[in-house]
DNA sequence: CTGAAAGCGCTTACAG
DNA sequence: CTGAAAGCGCTTACAG
């Protein structure tokens, strides 16, 4: 922090002295109050500039109990999807005068607990949370009862009454599966995620619904759980192709998983889209650049982020209504899904 | 923030009353002081739990002028490289009890100025900055004179005396260029970045040095500047291939640029590695999964992040020595670079 | 081991 | 328009 020549921190009092006014006046100037004469304001602003004064928000919020800090807790910052989501959220807060405070939990509930505590200690105005896998209602009790505005993004938590912003996972997955069925596939796998994540339940649910509507059985060996990583995608392909009656296509929990599945297919000398069809979910930037370009369910990441930010802003401004926003999804048909080899 | 049944915020005083001690004692317990009897400590801890007390760090740091907040300003969070860097940094701070506060400037100096101001207002203990393109000495004056611990990461700023952590850009680029020369290439381009970024000067400098050492001319039309994006990589390929004597290989400023160049080659029906060679820089996770796998200069991202965090921690603990850390680089030979078509 | 008191840098009525 | 005063929730000597 800036210190005056005498070594102490530069405060409003120093500014007041330098400008020859009282500190109330300085405070008014800082808050852009119209009560202050232009002449006086300039003197104050000048003093601020020459002394290198920095407003102390901690002190201010101690007095008036308001902060411009918003917490944003991400379960996997290494997944480009969440980086994109974060950008959408940041953009809104920036223009609204709030500063988002991003932290990464890397799917660890322990790390998440630490991060949440830290953020609450810093008296954030609200929290946008992409819950780590394994988060339970009890983990968020303190936040809910404390009355902190909370928006759950991408995943909900059973029993937690908070606003949420998620893509329409069910519809997206059903549509993607229908598309694979239309192409002629009959044995379709679902890869990635765990049944204890709402996003997986919903996406896998859409997949099942489409199969059932087509009169097809849902084969348990075709649903492969695992972390939402490339490794899971690759391992699943190995596992699926060693089945007696292997699938001819797979819907992946997300694009990162699909990227891994695509790697494994290539390693086996199989042509994605021709020998085996792959559909992803999210439509991260990488998807269209992958080879072959990935057929995937686009979730409009940016607007999801903006919705989350706006929901948060509304709550901060005192609107206590809960709202579950379901984002539009659209199937992006590219080249990773085609007709099955031999029908 | 949690409120007591009567509606006011739960403070140390409430805890003191509930536990039947003074608030000094509560403060001591909170700080883990050994002065407090185990019995008393338990009573206090219990009261904290039942009342849902949350420590107010703003008030604490107002009193003792220390924070556990560390700012981390990233110039492009959408580039996976920086997400990886952030993870390395976070890891160290987490164990040291500091909480990093990530913000993204998206290469905008204006946005950067806003973010820096906000962070200073929140009285951060230190700042790790990946400067946005166009950052000048003057932009960091206030921070330097204010005595805020500052570590520059990935890019330095001319005239700014601060510790820095960067990969050995010059050596990495020279080595990569030498490798292309060894493969038989004689016309080699350099794609991406701007000459006003230290990282570009250094990488492009290594490229020039290698060419000169080989007695080859440095052709200005072979050096293409631009934002460090996929689009730049793609556009550069179009531009280079329309040259009278087009290059047979290119060193890209970073992997993201190389990804874009690879897209453009594919679109033209050219086989990367056979028809045209590409080398990247950074070795982001994506690089080895790209098709063909990208030959690139690995920079040991994680340890770069850790070095930055440790340098920061040292400064926070009062060590004022400046230190410029130059990270090791190693050429990862994969398949995107091969012998030129016809030599 | 524990309590009373001062003070960190602000904002907010309240007077003038 | 401006000033004096109280108080936000903590920590830190200082007594006891």
C-alpha cells in the first residue's frame, strides 16, 4: 500500500489535510456526490493523485457492509469450457462494477470448502458456484442460512434451494442420440461423468429416453462412468471396442471426453465419423478445429455465463426469487458422426 | 453474511457472550494461540459453530494491515497455457495460506488498469501480473512506488524493475529453428505476436540468431505479426503460401497460433509435417493431441507457475531482492515437423 | 490465562 | 456545501 513520506499509509485524512477540507468531504468526492463544489472536488482529486492515495475497500465495507467482490468457484479451470464460461461472467460483472474473484477447486470438495470459507471471510456480495463433484447439501448449508446470494452453474446440488443456470442437458442429449439413431446407429454408448452429478444424470437421461423411444434396450455395459477427462474418453473406447458386440457410436459427456475418445480411435487406426461416430457436448472452441470437426451439442456458453451473472446481480439487488434457467442447446452437425459402417 | 436471530451480523462479541469469555480470548482462539486453555477453546469453538460465525478478514486486516489475498492478473485466460499456469500458481498459494484472486484482462490495458485498481483497493498482499500487450512502465508506477510485491510472469515490461519469471524464450526459439534447419529447411517463417512484447522479441530473436548462425538471410516478409490467436496462425499460412518463394516451415509464437496454422494447412489439403513443417511454443496439453502431434518447445508451465508463486511469497515475507528467473525449455519432437518436401 | 481500552480507515447521520 | 462524532469488527499491547 502507498505510504506517505513519513512512512504511514496514505489515508483520507492525509488527503483532507492536503486539500484543506474535512475527511467527510473527501469521502463525498470519492463517492461522486453532487454535493461537492467542482472547485473543491478538483483540489481533492489532485491531492489523491499526488499522494498516491488508494481507497481502502475493506474499511469502507466494514462500515457499510457492502462489497463489490463476487466469488466465482470453478470445478475445473483446465477444461476450456469453464474458462469460456468465466469470461462470459466476468464481462457482465465488469460493467456492473463488481469484481469477480475466480478460484479453481479441481473437483475437490475439500479444496472447495477452503475456498468458500476464504471467500466468505472476505465478505463477498455473492457466489457463483460450479460445484465440485461430491458436493452435498450440507456443504452449502452455511451459505444458504447465511443468506449469501448463490447461483449454481452447470450443476445443481440435490436438496439445495438456490438459483441455477444450466444448459438443457436432457434435451441436448436426447437430440444428439436421436441424430445418431437417424444416421442408422443401433448400438450407442454413453461415455463420461458420474451418476452422482446432475449434469450426467440429465445427459444420460436424454440418451436413455431417445433409445427407449426408438424401442431400443439400454445396455448397462454401454454406459461408462469416469472423470470428465480425455483419459476417460480414451479408456472408454478401448473398453467398448473389446465388447462382444461393440457400439458403432458414442455420445460423450462433454467435448473433452470426446477429444480423448477421438485420440484413442486414431491410435487404433479407426476413422472417426466413418468407422466410429462420436458426438460431444458443450461445443468448446476446440471442437470445430478437432480432426475431424466434432459433432456436438452447443450450449451457448457465453450467454449461460451472462445469465448466471445477471441472476446474481438481481439477487444482490435484493430480489430473492429463485430461478432455474435452462439454456438452449443446438446440435452442431460436423464430421465426427456419420452412418455406421455396415448396416 | 450470517446474522444472529436478532438480525445483526454475528461478530466476535456474540461469540464471546455465548462462550462466557471476553472477545480478546475469542481472537486468541481464532489465531490458534497456545495461551488459551483447551477447555475455553472448545467452548469458543462450539459457540462459533452454533452461531455460524464467519471471521471478518476485512476488519482484521484493517487493524493489522496484512491480507492473505494475492492478485493474479492474466492477459488471456482463454489460452489454455495461462489456465495451466494459473493452476501451478494456485497450488503453491493454497498450501501457504494465501488465496489467489484471478482476473482476466483479455489483452486490454484499460481492463488491466481497472482490475489493478480494484485489487489494490482490496489491499492485496502481492501481485502476479502477466501484462497485457501495450502495458508501459507508467502503468505500473503506482504499484512500484506503493511498494506492493510484484512478480511479472511470461512477459517483462521495459523499464520496470520487478522480479520476473519467464521461460528462456531466446534459447527455446533458437533451438527450434536449429532443428528445422537440421531437417533441411532453408526458408522458415516466424508467426505471431508483436514486436512490442518482450516474449516475441526474445522468441523472434532466437529465430533470427539461428538463421544468422547458419548464414541464412532473415527475410522480413517471413516474419508475420499478429495477436497470439488461432486466426493469426491461419491467416499467416494463407499469406505465406502466396509468396513467390514460400517458406517450407514456420516457428509459431505459441501453440495456439500453431493450432490455427495447422487448421489452415489442412483446409488447403496440405499435410503438416510432410508438406509444411510447424513448430509451436509452450507445449500446452492440446499439443500432443493435435493431429499430427505438435513439435513444440515445452516450457514447464507448472514449475514456472510455482516459481512465480514462490518469488511472490519471498517478497511478501520481506525479501526485497529482485530476481529474474529463466525457465528451462526443451524441444519436444513430435510429428508436425519433418524434412522439407523437395530438397 | 483473561479483560478493558485504543485504534485501523472508512461512512453516515447530524449540525451548521 | 462542510465539519465533528460515532461506530463497523477486529487485534494488540497492557494490566491483572
